[in-house]
């Protein structure tokens, strides 16, 4: 405390000394004294307020603690009273056991009284239900069956609650309702008969099929209810769960399988065209049946049954099994071609009728290898015929898709499978030839088939690129326009779209995926350069030229980044640098140096033509007629040779005739030849 006082005095002395350093400050001593007095009073007031606040807080805390202590004592007293009452009630609860048993018995008797009418009329209801089943009145029969089962199940449940170990009474109830199980089985047989004739029934009497589905839905609901009660009580009625929906799926699968198996009526011995006839009948059955399912049967089932997909999978499974059986037989070469051709032809028909198909899944990889092996060992011409047909159907598949690009939904994935199949076929043929052929040297026929498969794969890649650029068309048309200059996200959208497509294209096998990336890169850049040559915009001043050039350079870098990523780091700069080189021509501020900049562009890209230079100068918008004429004539005299150009950029870029017409007055007659 003394130390604190000394420090306070020392501080005060120091402050006073600071205030009274000059003689003229002595006149202000009274003023300083009053100011310090006010400060002291202010500090003391704040200290008092703070201490008072702390005291109020402590007082409040003590009050709350006191109240809490009182509450705890009250709770302790209440718990003691509850404990006392509980001990006294134990004996009372034991004395109420007779009452509890009486309640259970009353519940059982109440259930019996409630079902008394049904209990006494069980024989009559059984006869009525049996007659309704025989008459085909399935919904009414099922309603009476549910009443019988409900009465039986309620009685058995009450007996189970009262005495679950009383087997005698339980069997007595079961025996009295013994005919109910037979009615259930009889009704189910009628349901399965209707489902077995579903293709015919849905055309003649769809209400019958709807009734069957409603009955199965009711039973599924009751099954779920009984299973939930079993979890809670351990009791489940006899015959539950019935699982009629699973049984329905088994019946439908057997129906489809039988329909596919019934298509063969002839053999090779009786008819050389037996396989062609068999495949044609199978195709007709599949297409006709799936059309009926799509147009009629789906309306008879709830949406969550996903009826069409279920039937499609059943037919796919059955046809796959049948095709594998046929492929396992000792087929001749022409029969193998018929089998493979049939698959491709069926694919085309499925697409044309808007029925989604997975035709080449009919052949798993080992089956294809076996058939290719026989073709390699017999006649190479038949293999070429098969590949040609495969090519035709791939083209037809693409043409059908272009009529409605929303169908089929998995067009890109199927086209990728078509491309990859070509590589698989090549590898399988080479592998089988090395294994089984006497000569491993490549022949002229081998080269022809290899070339044909490559052509099919590359055409498929081109189809996919066309699909990409159909989506990009609108955004490519927005490049180098007034809207583009003032602010546009066209290139951002182009890059995102290309990357999204190529995430799917990553599944394409080498070397086709690498070729696709290169082609996509070149096509994007060429489309960008075409936009420049079409003179969609003409810069009005130096500021616009600088702004446009900066945007072009930025977008060239975006393309570089994208295609470096897609091509796994390979050099992709030359194509995109063409955009940047043209941007330098636009960005130049001194027109006197324009010739040097254009010369640099021509030296980098010798395939650039006269009409390209004219279009660029028109877009730049500030080159005089004499300057344009001088640049063109000088470049024509000193133009480098294009024979050594390894990667031409401007070769395929044409300048629209309207642009060249507009430039007529800007060039000399020589340039218009």
C-alpha cells in the first residue's frame, strides 16, 4: 500500500512539474486545480458505480443460490414421498392381478363378440368365396377372404395375448378356419393364370389385370402390417407373409421366358434358314410385346412398379439366355453373321420405335470371342460383311438421334460403347489369330478389316464431336460481336461444356480418345477464327481494339488451359497462339507498324491467305486503302512457302463471300482473281 502511495505521489509531482515549467503558467494554478478536482470526482464516481454494480450482482447471485437451495430441499421431500407411495403401492398392484386377467379376458370376449357374426357364418362365407373365385369375381372374392382372415387373426392374437402357450385353443381356432388357407391358395392360382396371359388380357379385358394388381397391393399392405406387429408382440398369423408381389414377378419372368423359348419350331435339318426364321420371330415377339407394355400395360400398374423397365429387363434376360444357347451350338459362319446382324438390326428398330435397347448386351464377351474365332477360322469375307452392317446401323442410330436429340436418353454412352467395341473386336481378332491361325503374318484382308474398324470408330468419334458442337453452336455464334465486346460469357460456357462432355469421353479407349481431343481442340480454335473472318464486328477506335485484343488473349489462354488438361499436358499452344497473334495485329496502336505485325503473323502461319488478311484489316477498322494495298502486294511478293507447314491452321477457314464483296473497293484487281 505504501509503495502504491509513493508511486502515486511521484506521478503527481511529475505531472505538476510538467504543468509549471514556465513562470506564466503560475497564473493558471487555480484553473489546473479545478480541472484535476473534476477529474478526481469523475474517477471516484465511476469507481462507486462499478463497485455498486458488483455488489448488486453478488446480491442477486446469493438470492438465486438461496432459492435453488430451497428448490432442492422441496425436490428431496417430493422424492421421499414418491418413494413411500411406491413402496405402499406394490402390494396393491399385486392384488390387481385378477383385474388384469379379467381385462385380458374381456378383450378376448369383446373380439369374439365383434367377430361373432363372421364366426357363425364361416361355412357360408367360405362357400360364397369359393363360388366367386370360380366365377372370376376376384375383387369380391378377395374382400370376403380378407374378412375371414381378419376374424381368424384377431381371435388367434387375443388367445396369444392371454396365453401364448395354450396350443390346444390355438389349434382349435386354426382348425375352425381351416378352409381359409385353401381359399387363399385357390385365389392365388387364379391371379397367376391372369398374369400368365397378361399380354392377351390387357387387350381384351384390362380391368381384370387391374383387379389382380389391386389384390396384390392389398396383400402387400397386410403383409407389412403383420410384420410390424410381429416385431412388437412376436405374433404372426399363419400363412404370413404371403409375398404375392414376389410371386407375381416370378410368374411374369416365367411367362416371358416361355414366350421366347417357344419361338423355335424348326431345325437346321428341316430348314437351312432355321436361324433366320427363329431370329425374325423372336424380334417380332419382343417388339410387339414391348409396344403393348408401353402403350397398354403400364396403365394397369402403379407408377412405382416401373412396369416398362421391369418387362424390358425380363425380355433382355430371356433373349440374352437364348442367344447364348444359340452361340454355344455348332453354328456355321453364315449363321454367326445372321446372329450378329440380327443384334445390330434389332438395335436400330428399338431406336426407331422409341424403345430403349441394349442390344449388344445380348452377347457377353466370351460369346463374341467364340463367334469371332469361327469367322477367323472360316471365311474372312463374312467378318467384313458383319462389320459393314455394324457400321450401317451405327450411322442409322445417329440419324435417328438427330431427329429428336432427347432420344435415346443414353445416346452418348451407347455411341462410346460402339467405338470401344471396334477396339475390342480388333484385339479379339488378333488374339484369336495368334492363338489358332497357322500364320501370324498380317494379310491384305487383315489390313482391310483393321482399316474398316478404325473407320467405324472414327466415325463414331465424329458423331460425338458433332453432338458437342450442336450444343456449342449458339455460343460460337456469339463470339466477336458487339455483345461479346461489351461483356459475354460465351467462352466460359464453351469451356465448361467441352470439359463436361470429355468427362464422359474419358471412357473411350486409346488411341481414339487422344484423336478426339486433338480434333475438338482444332475445331474450337477454327470456329473462333471463323468468327473473326466473318467480320461480325469492326472496331471503331483504339480503345475498342485494345479491349477486343485483350479479351481475345484472355480467351486464348482459357482454351490453352482447357486442352492441356484434356490432353494430359501435351503441347497444345500452336493452335491457340493463332488467336493471340491476331490479337497483336488488332492491339497495335501505330498503323505505320501494321505491315511488320502482319508480316510476323504470316511468318508464323504461312497457310494464311490473302482473303484472311483483308478480313483482319476490315475488323481492325483503321487501315487506309493505300496501306491495305501496300500490305497485300508486299506480302504477295514475299509470301513464305506453305509446303513445310506441319500443322496448318487457316487452310480450312473460308471468308464469307459477303465479307469479300464489302472489301472489293479496298483491294486492287489482282487480289480479286
